[in-house]
């Protein structure tokens, strides 16, 4: 534990225990409400970020005082033998070792116990090598996330504004779901499924073919689902777990957490849209189109069958 990188190893061990507990709780909650899994993984993310900070500000613990036994001088004098004029060292000359034997013993001891500086230098070299490997992996994963963000920005710029009817529907769904942020809606030829994006500038991208082919009530159901993601700040937490996965690319317990968290987000968005959005969709399209069983449609959304 005297190694230079022992604090990093202890920190990694704490993270491993935390993630193992998270996966255990996830398995126990697999058949429960998806909201509990959302709370679980978001709490794990917060605790994972707090673990390194605990190294700088240790948590106070209870300390049990241990007092040393004090020996009085009178007791010491009773234990020690009486002083005499004779030397306690035996005068037998056979016990005195020759200088040659002492040199040989010192040489063997040095070979068995290498100097601490040499051991520390080896630990530093291995530590630097591990840091370089970690940095290359984290840099590559970070570049992938950056490339994805560039592609997303290009899609946003190449898309066009949706029709005023869809924009009005989005505002009504926002009011029903109590989402205060302004959410833009755009149509693109380069996407194949609708999705929400934008941490600072929320936006929903819809495929052009989907807008042309789907009936209005199904489009409203999809919009309610995407707007529900902004209600619980799903994008913020998804980005956080993606970057955590990039930083800890070597840890197998982190690999599947973004997927598990995203599945819980999708299920919760379906439930929120089904619970709060059905009445609004009925009211919005009751005078224009015939609804083909919205209850069945939202039941399919909740169960994940689209």
C-alpha cells in the first residue's frame, strides 16, 4: 500500500463495489416500476462523482481512544537486574565475527532487499504506462462522442421548421405535461425515427416520411413521448452516463449502464405520455379526424410495441 498509485487503486475498488451494488439493485428492481430504476442509476452517477471528492475531504468517523499504560519508575527498578561492575557482554572471543563474514552478510541482505528508490522507480514506470493506456482509450471514446455531437449539429442545421399545426400541438402538449422550456420542432430527410436532442436548445427532430405517412393522432402520441423526455431531464443524465462510460472504458460494470438507463427513460416517457397525453390528443383531434382507438395505441407505447 506504499505504492505511488495506491490511492487510485483504492478509488477504483470503491467504484467497483458501488457499481456492483447498483447492478444488484437493478436486478431486484427489474420487474418494478421503471421510475425506481431511474432513481437508482442517477443516484449511482451522483455517488460515483462524489467518491473522488471524498479523498480530499474525508468523512469524519468515530475514533476509539487507546491509552498507553504508564509504568512508574519504582516498578521499572524492580524488574531491572541490579547493576554490577562486570560487563554484560561475554568475553568469549569465539562469538566475535570476522570482518569478511560481515561483508558477505551485508551483500546477501542487499541482494534480497533491493533499495526502496529502485522499487519506487519501477512502480512509477508501470503507473505512467497504465495512465498512458487509459488516456488513449478515454481520448478515443471522447472523440467518438465529439464526432456524434458534430453530426447532430449538422442534422439540426440541415433540418427545416415543422408546420404551424405541429408547432401548436407541441405547445399544447408542453402545457399538459407542465414542461416550461421552449422546445423547437423540425423536420429532416436524414433521420429515420423521431428523437429529442439539445441540452441548451431543446429540439425534436421528425423524419419527413413519418410526418407524411402517419396519421395526426400517432404523430401527437410520438410528440408526447419525446416531450416527456424533457420533463425528467433525460438528456442531461444520458450525456452524463455516456461520458462516464468514456472515462471508464476499461471497467466492464460501466459498459451496459447507459443502455439500462436509456431503457428506463424510454419506459418512463411512454408511461408519462400515456397518462397525461391521451386526453390532450383526443381533445385536439376530436373535431378533425377519427381516432383509431387511442387507448390501444398508448397501451402499445407503454409496453414498447410500436
